[in-house]
């Protein structure tokens, strides 16, 4: 029976897929610069599409006898320089000739390394200068020139250097060795000289100077360079991601800490076991807990990189729980400054009480963790948190740790009292207050700033308060109270609006939205204190946090406006100021910052063509106008809250 052809599929069809062309990426560099590790991390991340070519001595059978007799003795002694050149060259060329099925071929030591190694070897063996050694290497390689050029042409070369200065690079390379012979040290010195020479000649497509950077920072630069070359190399996903790793013995509070950082500070919360096991499965490793700790740390980072790539919106994550001392040490070496290790330190008695399966279960789990060195992680943790107190104490400590990253501290700049343009008697008051609180050692206060209209040259007698913001320790309250009492008469009837915070309250974010805005203004330089203790640095909330927190001020202002509107005799001044505050909050969400009440109301009302422009000024003096203004502004606020079915 004849077969009928299947009808063509309906609709537009995608173009036939084009196979990704294969690419050979060759990593070169002096000893101990991290070539092998970078290749391993990259190969694991690419997966089956990548193939590492392995060790150079796998490509010539003569290496077996050489290694049996002693590699160093042959290289620098009984093997002739011509023999060394011939064995090395044949190994390089054979590796280049062997085909691989994977589209990405990762090579440890590219073709230019052959010339650099031979030149350094000749310099040591024949006591040559760097220039003479370079010439000698070219002569030794001359019979293979055509084949070497062809092999180098198919490589995309990356060279890793310890430092921009060969001498510093040599020192760093040798610092990783347990035992260094004079011959090896001399070889490394010449190798660095040759590689820097060849870098200057443009022998590699990309030069990466490692410096003090951590492993994954270098990996990120490698991937950023290679991703445009082939999409099979994914861009790094960990750059800019803050990683908080939680450690501690059983029932020490790691899960509680991780969950709080997730819900309060927006961290992604991940389990180390899941990340390792997922990466191990992808790499074909049956049991990741039977492999060396260093490789297990690499698996953890690989799993973390994959997760962050799939959740690109995350810029901070927690991982729990750290149990292995060696793996944690390697993790710190790989991630560097973007890793923050927090060790929860809790007494055995309290941990035994917390165990839901009883104290024996806690003790049994502790034994396993102790064998892996979990307790020793505290010795190199960035933060050791005492978790023997209340949950409130733990959360405030975590707030301080989380906000130290989000709100980097900054030293405020100060201005003199007479820069504010205040009335003479208020200037005199502030000078006297500073004299009583800052001259003695130690000073009573840490910082003093005037806020509100007095800080902006907008002070109006009879209308404005003198708003003062002070940072001081709780033990300073008695001395500060005495100073305020002694100077009260100098205010001349002006109301003092005083706010005092401790440095710890600023650091942990235990402040209202209004005070958060004050800290943001001080940090940005928009508000300059009159005095600041030398060395004091206050956290600076970012603009987004400041705007988001303003909702709290808006809620409070809306409630207070209604309270004023329902009074039998409305307080004109209070109603006007709280109305202006609500207008400022709504403008802040639109990216407009108005410090002055009048300015904020003018900008706000200008957007409503149905309102007379003079209403904002008239409301300062006329109670009915103030009520009208408050009703309009409150109506705009409520409109942002109304649902489609709401009666509002």
C-alpha cells in the first residue's frame, strides 16, 4: 500500500536551527595563578557542551619514563634542551590534533605557553638573559613553526597573570609552594618575564590580572569576555550578589536567622545541601560527600551560580547550614568580600532544650558536625552572633548585619551655627548647647543637627519650631537633660522639637520613617550637622528605601489630618504642617523632593488645575482654607488606596 506524505504543518515555521560552531579556549599563565581551577569551574558550569583536554603529559608516551626518573631532574638536568623542546612540542601538537565532540574545548596552557616555558628553561639551564632566552626558544621551535602557527590560530587565548609587575607575580607564584629550590625560583622569575613580554606582543586575545581578587571575581571576568564569543558560556550570575552563609551547631538558630533575613530584608533563602546535590547530579558525581572538600565548595558555588542565573532579580541570598570547616574555608577563598559568614553561638544547654526530638538527638547531630569541623568555623567567621538571649536581640543583631551592607556608613560633613540664618537668640542657644555637650572629653553627644525649616534658612518666628536631632548614648541622657534645663530660658518661648537616637538605633534601623529620612539627608549631604564626633559614621539609607518607608509617614499624616478635621477648634498650624507632610510624601514617590512646606504644596497643587494656586499660601492664615487644603490633599492620598469597588 503506497504511503501518503504527511501534510505540511500549518502556520509559520521557525527557521532550521544552526549548530553552534566549536571553539577552543586556551588558558595560559604562570604556576599557581589558578588556570586549572578556572577551567574546572567553567567546564562544570557549561556542562556536557564543554570538554577539558586534561594534562599535557597525557599526549606523549615518553612522559611516563620521564616522570619515573624524575620530572625536575630531566627538565633541568639530564634531558637535553633539544629533547625537552621536542617532547613538549609533540605533546602540544598532539593535543591540538585530537578531536573532541564537545563544541567548547577548554585547554590548560595554550600554544604560546610552549615558547614561554622553553625560553624560561633555556635561561635557567644556559644562564641566558631574557632576550637571549627568547631567541633560543624561537630557534628550538623553528622546525615546528608551521604546525604551531596553525594550532595557535584555532585557539582563543586567555592569559592569567598574578600582577602587572613580573617581580611581584613571581613572589606570589612562589608563595603557594611548600618547598622552593633555587632552580625553580629562577625558572619562575624567567617564566614571568617571558609571559609579560609575550603579553606585550599581543599573543593572547585577553589578559586578566588576578591581583588580590577572589576566584569567582576572576571567573566572572572570564565569562563576560567569552559569552559574546559563544553563547554556550553563560554569563556569571554571582557578581554583585551578597551571600550570607549561616553556621553553628545543631539548634543554634540558623533556620530562624535565615527566615528572618528572608522575610524582613528580602534575602533569598537556600539550603547548602540542595545546591551541592543539584550541582553534583549535573556533574555526574554520585556522592558529593565522598569527594574532597575543595571540590564540594566548587559544587556549592556552581549550584549557587545556577540558582542566581535563574532568579536574576536576587541580589542577596542566605545559604545554610555550614558544617564543613575545609569547604567553608575554600568557599571564602572563592567568593571573597561578597561572602559574609555568620556563626550562631548558642550554649549546649539551650540548644538541647530547643531540640524537638530531645537532647540526645541534638547531641548525636553535634557529633557529626564536630567531626566535620563545624565548631571551628567560628574562628574565621565574619560575625559571631551570641544567640543565648531573646529573639528580639537576635533580630536586632541581624538587622545591623544586613543594613551594614545596604546602608554603608558615611562620615557627615558639618557647618557652623551661623550658616543657618537663625535669629540671634537661637544661634546663641545652639552655641551654648554645643559648648555644654561637646567640649568635654568624652563628649556628651555624638552628633547634633538642626532639621526642619531651621536647617533650610526658612525659619519663621511664631510659626517654626527649633527642631534638633541628636545622636547620643543612653548614658548621656542625665548630662544632656541638665544642659537642656540650664538653657531652656534662652529659647525665648520657641518650642524645642528634640529627637535623640543612639548610634545602635541608627545602625540597626530601629527608627521611624521620618528619622530614616533625616539619616538619608545627612548621608547625602543635603542636611549638614552642626557638630559630629570625630570618626563617627552613620548609615546612609538609599533613596528607594527612604521612599518606601515614607508610606508610614503618609499613613500617620492621614490619620492626624482626620483627627484635626474632627476637632471642634482645629489647630491651624498643626493642620497646615501635617497637610504639607502628606503632600511631601506623595511627591517623594514621584521623584520630587521638597524640603519646604510652601514649596511642596505649590508643586502638589500645581498638578490639580481645579485648585486655585494661592490656596497653599492662604491656608497658612485662614482656618477654612486650611481645612479645604487638607481635604484636597487627603483626597489625593485616599485615591491611591481606593479599590474599584470601594465607595471612596
